[in-house]
C-alpha cells in the first residue's frame, strides 16, 4: 500500500487474495503485490493497482505546463494539482488542502518529492522514466 511516498506492507495480507475495505481508501489508494517464489527463491513485485473511492466527490487532475512526454533528458515543466468538485475547480490558491508529491522511478521505487500545489520537474529529477503522484489531504 502506498502511504505518502513509501510502500508499506499490510499486516496480515499474506494469502493469494486481498479484499480492500471501503474505509481503507480515502479518495484514491494504490496497492501492489509482492509474490514470493520459494522454488526459485526470488520475489516479484507487480505494477501498482489504483483503487478509487467514487463516493468521494473531489477529483484531482495533475496538469503539466510543458506536455507529458520528454525525450533525450530534456525536461522542464511545472506539475500542478487541480481539485474539482461537481465540475468546478476548488482550492485554486492551494491553501485549503495539503498537496504531497511522490516520485515513482522506472523500477517502481517511490520517494518523497515534496509538498505544494505546484512542483517543478527538471532533467535531474528523472532517470530513464518517472511518474509523479500527488496525494491531497
């Protein structure tokens, strides 16, 4: 389970299936599975699965000031989280909620990328491939 910028093991979640309770998803939650192969002696980690709570009326849309795909290590953009409720943008000034960013690298490792409604991303922030996630609370 992704908590902030850290993948956290779920206590007791060791069987072949896991039921996500409504109470454990506040707007959006990401999960991934680690599969242990005792024959080979290796672990495999799945891509993240995102669970959305459609009872929550707030939607987060992240917009880039300079496109979404960057090539040849030339990256310069501002990512801004926009909140919508009932089709209208809320918290345009970024003062009513806390915006926490995480960066997920090409191998699925997640690190904190700071706070704030807008984050600048440059070439030094991306090695090969990265995704940026904004959690709003």
